[in-house]
C-alpha cells in the first residue's frame, strides 16, 4: 500500500487502486500515525491531537471506533490491511516501510543536495499541494510540515539554479518570479533571479531587482544584502563574462516576453542536442517564428547541450517573401555572401554561390534558422539536404506548416497555448494596448475568448488590440464575426495582419482536393473520426493525412478536429461553393446511421466501448439532430434514448424527444417508441402530473403495431422509470406481461431487465423471497451478457434486501462494488444512487458525519444529472440523518422539499414515507396535534399503497403521535400492531431502523 502526504491525503493499493478512508477524523488519525511513522503514539496523545480541548464524552471508546474504521478501510483495500495499524504498550503504530510514503521518497531524492535536474524534477513531482494539507491547522503536523516545506523550497532553488546552468534566463524567469513573490526575503532566490534576468539580456531589470531587494531588507530586517549577492551585483555592473556564454547571433531582439513556451523551449533544445535538422510545425499564427527566435538566442548563449552547444553563430533567413528560385540566394544573403558573386553568368553564379556558402558554413559551427518554409518545401528540402551532407558542423532549424520530409528530420509540433498561458498572454497584450486591467468579473470572458480563439497567439494578440474599444464582454460576444473583427497589426508581415490573411496563406498552398476536403470537414462539430471524414467528405484518407501534415487538421488520439478559426474560415468556403446543404444531409445521415449501429451494442458486453464512442461523437450527434428531417429526427432520438438514459443526460433527452415529437406525423413504430421514451423520461423530471395516464396512452400506440418485443420493452421501460411512483398492481401486471413476452421471444436482455424491475416492485409488498429470487436470476443473466448497467440494476434489489434484513456488511460490500462499476462506466446517476445507499447504511449504523458527507455528494451529483428521483433519495437521507441528530429544522427542510413533486408525479409510497418522517419531527418537537394530523394522513396514504412495511411504519408514526399526546395505551397497541404486521410478512425491524420504536418505548417507560 502507498501513502501520500505531500498534498491532500492519498492512499492507494499496490495495484494503484485508490483506497477510500472515510471521515475527517479517521483521515486525521492516519495522518498523525504517518507523522510518527515507525513510532507508537499513545492513545492520550492521539485524543489530544484529534480533539484538542473538546474531546468526546467517551474519548477512549471514540478513538477505538476511529481506529477500527481505519483498519476496516485498509482491510477492504488489501488482504492484511487491518494488521497495518498495530497496538502495543506504547500506543498505536502504522507498521509500513518508509519507502511507501511519498514524503520519505522525496527526502531520499533530495538527500545530499542533489543538483541533477532530472532527480530534482522527480522529487518535486511528488508534491500535489502543501504537506499534510488536511491537517494544516493541527499542531501535531507542524514540525514535519515545516521541515518538508523547507526541503521543498531548497530543492526548488536547486532546480532553478541547475536549469539556469543549462538554458538562458528567459526559460526560467517565470518560475523564478513566482518564487520571489512567495519568498521575497530569501537571498538565494534573489541571486537566481538576478542571474536569470542578466542572462535573458535584461541587465537594467536585474539591477532594479537588486535595489528593490536591498530596500526591502532594510525596511523589514534592518540588514544589507549578503556578500555573495553584493558580489553578484558588482559582476552584473561590469558585465562579467562568467555570468553568461557568448556566441554570434544575427537575430532580432524580442519586443516582449515569450509566454507559455517553457516546455517547448526545453524540448526543442533537447532535440537540437541530438538532431541536426529540427522542424517546428504547426498552424499559422501559433508562434513557430517566435519560438524559433528564442531557440536561436538560447543556442547562441550556449544553452543547448551536446554537439549543439558548440554553435558559434546563428543565422536567420526569413523565406516568406521568396520564390523557389530564390532560396539559395536568400540563405547566401543571410550568411553575407550574396554580393560576392554578382556579375557572374547565372549558372556559374549558382554553383559559385553554393560552393562559397558551404565554405562559409564550414568555417564555424552554425545554426541555420529557416523561417516559413511551407510554400518552398521542395526547394528548401533540396538545399538543406545538400548543406547537411557537406557541412558536418551545421545544424538547421526550420519552421513550416508541414515537414520537409528529409531523412533524419526531427519534428516538434508547436501547439496552441494552454488555457492559463493563453489567458496570461491575452491579458498582458490587452494591457499593453491600453486596456484597463482585467477584473475578476471578466475572467470568464477571458476564458471564452481564449477558448474560441483556440489559444493561437496571433489571434489572441489581434484580439487584445480590440479590448480597449469593445471591452472584454463585448469582444467575447463578437467573435462569430472574427475575420472582420481581428484585422490590423502594424509591424508584422502582411500575411499576419489579419486572422483571415493568416489562414488565406495556408489555403492558397493547398491542392484542389485538399481545399475541397477542408471545407467539407467544417460541417463537423468538435472532433470526428477517420471514417466520418471519408464518408461525409467523400475523399480518401490520404487527403486528410496531407491536411494533418499541413497543420490545418489537428490529430489527437485517433481523432481529428479543426481549430475553431480554421473551421469558421472553411465553413465560409463551403457556403461559397454551394455544397453546404448537401454536406449537411450527408453529415446527418452518417450520424443517424452511427447511432442506430450503436444502439443494440449498448445492451451487453460492448456497452462500455460504445458508450465511450458515443461520448466522443456527442457534439456531432447533437448537430445532426439540429439539421435532421422529421423522420430522421425520430430515428435519431430513438437510437440515442438509451444512451441518454445510461449517461444520465435526462434534460437533453427530454428536450430532444419533445422537439422530435412536436412535428406532426403519421402514427408508426418510430413515433410510438419516441412517445414511450418521452413519457419514461418525464418520470425523472422535476415537473409533470400523474404518470399512469400518460404511460397508458403511450402504450396504446402499440396496439396497432405488430411488434411484440417493442411493446414488451416499452412496458418494461415505463415500469422501471415509474416503479416508485406508479400504481403497484398496474405496474406489476405490465412487468409480468413483459417477462412472459421476453421469455417467449428468447430476449435474454429484456428478461434480465424485467426481472430486475419486478424485484424492485416486490419491495412494495415486502416480498423478500420474490425480491431475492428475481434479483439473483437477473444478476445471473446480466453477468452472462456482460452488461454493466444491468449488473448495477439487478444488484439494487439484493442491496435493499440485505439492508432490510439488517445485514449491513453485505449491503455495504455490494454498494461499494456497484459504486466502483458505476464510476468506471461513467454512469453518474447510478453513482448518485449508490452513494446515497452508502450514506443510508452509514446513518443506520450511527456514523452520521459520514452519512451527511455521502448524501450531500449524492445530492450534488443528482442535481448535475437533472435526476429528481436521485435528488429525492439523497434529500431524504440528509433529512433522516438530521432528525436522528436532533436537528429538526434542518430535517424538516430536507424532507419537505420534494413532497410537492412526489404528490405531482403520483409517488404515493414516497409521500407516505415523508409524511411519517414529518410526523416524527412534530412529535419530537412536542407538537402532538400536528404529529397526529401528519401521521393519520401518512397511514391512509400507506394503506392505499398496499405495502405492509409502509403501513407498519405509519402505525409506528401514529404510536409516536399518541405517546406525545400522553395516550400511552393506544401507543402501545399501535406498536404491537406494527410489530405483528412486520412479523407477518417476515421482515422484522432491523437494529439500525429501531431508532423511533425505541424512542417511543423510552418515552412510554418514562410516563
């Protein structure tokens, strides 16, 4: 087992599976034992550490309970886990080896003050946040936390210093600046900052930083900088050569800081160390030229390692303005040779120029930077191939929207900026352009702008110039018209003065079939598959591959997408071509067919695979639905409905089904199926009337159709979405018919699903024998089919059976297994239900803090998934726990919250249960009049359900009300009647459910 304390507490098994350690006190206990790893900690000290001046009444017993919870959590994760927490004369000990704790591994890596970059990165990579983060305010962790933080700071300094030995200052300045903010008085941090600034060519800033530090020291500590920092200051003043490496360079000075490219710079320098030809590829405006210039400066400063460190000169050749025949001239001019051969015949000039170029490059190790090669790929490749063959000491760095295709060429894709870096660049450029500082309220708009402009630096810089005039929100709302909006840019090449010009440059370099496919790909939303590109675009895969090579299509993880600006440009081209209507039809037809292909696979062993595939295609499926004809829309919503149900996308399903059914059409199988889906999904909505009539009307549509399986599945689906709210006898009749039809047709999946639902319906009659019989058979069938959702459903009835009988250990084990499966499948509605189930067990076993934590987590998930049933389950759990804790106002708020909705949808059983709970609250307050009123209504409602357990609970509620009113004899008689009824159906009250019965009896005994 592995333990992490460098951040929030982390526990995982040897196999890498996370271990859930419940309850904040149990987690604090484990952290205390980890602080004292290998040493016993006395019970008194643990009590003091965990509760301080406010220990619980039975402190020793409570501590033992927490230790037991910790042992149980570890034992569930791995065999033998319980034995990891030992107890001896000195107290409790966590018996694990030091190497399974991340803090010990960190200390081992940094032992001896290692200055190796790789070792320091590995060590610092173990940190996920502040050490012992969950007990930051506890005294027992203070010394260990402070020691580890000091080691972390020292290791960070060591890493920055080591990186500064490898690269120029610009590559580490951002990290150094952040550290200066965190540790403004630390002298070593300041020394690294001064060196970094100087090596980045920013001597004035280095001197200013020293002066600011000197003033801060005097103000805060009344001291002066130490002798080492003072000596560094003098070395900067006299430009001491020891502070930086020399080198010849013909590169323009940067106008501003390079943002968000630290990783790319480091990777490129590493590649240059082992490769003689490196090509930076990426879409227009992504910053290839800016990165190449930075690499050139780093190489000139000696930042590269290996053979590349010997570069004595860096030559930049900008090729955007040249034609094929001018490439040799351009490179020769860059080296300074062009005028030496003027006047010779053209053929001789070319040969002589080539010869002299080779000689000049042989004279000193050089890095040749060829910028913007995409329109000259063949000519550049010929020249570079010749030069590399004849000049062993030459290294070449090129930028292009596609590779040169030479042997030995290394590629580095320059990707758009990450969101944080894009936001930083945009803010800084907007401020530089005269805009006011971005306020926190505008952060969301900044995020939208950066996302919609794909993090492309050129687009962000053009957009930044518009903030002063339009404001942040105004700019964000106008990006649909981005090509007109993002125009301007003095001091940059013509091809980059507008966003349209940048993409025009790439478009004009494409062949005809590449232009055709690119514009057709614009009908997709988000990413798309290779199959979709071929089928919708009507061109072969090799054309798509060429677009990827030209950096106009992004390929990641086997899928493809267009950057939003490229997509907007291509869509304009598609509209201009007149092809858009036909391509929309092809797009819709493809995704309707895909959804129909997927639908049967969502039931069975391939469920997870197809869920993932539909997840990837979700944006395209939504777009297809927008453009579908009425008939195609019905086909699509019917094919997608089960996916929406499994994924918990209930609001989306309700909207899509309503829109498809809103268009009038003939009564047919597609409309009948969509109507059934719509009514079933309505049961999960926050609004709606009694669902029985609606489901009866939906099923009536099948009467004229010869589709026995379809009707059986419709009856099953409407029953499974309404079993907790509908009329029990009617629903049982439907499910029995479904089971008979599925059995006759040999539909094993339908039979398994229907048996699972019938098991749930058996709960309303407390028929545990039928519940377990149907549940076990359903589990068996779903296991054979390999259907994960089905396994979750079938296990539900077995979980409830275990809970009712008081077998909380079995219920917990099944719930935990189900929760893991639901999380693996991404079925978050099921995750909510199972989390609430664990919360209920925690409540029944008296762990109220854990119960609240689980129920609240489940409630949030249910709201995110728009599932009112799951939300109700969690709210009731929160209310019941609050009532048991005596927090009656809070309990009433939770329990009454969804009572109106239950009445609206015909949830009679739920209404009876909540009325009983509200009656209990009234009697706990001593309000016997209200208690009797509520419990009388609850009893009548429970009788209407025919559920013996619900009636027994209502009788206990009446007993509580009578006891509250001082009517002891009637209360005792009602308790006796309830107990006899429970015994009659074979389900006596389990220990965890006797809270109210024991409370009532105690009250009666005290009379």
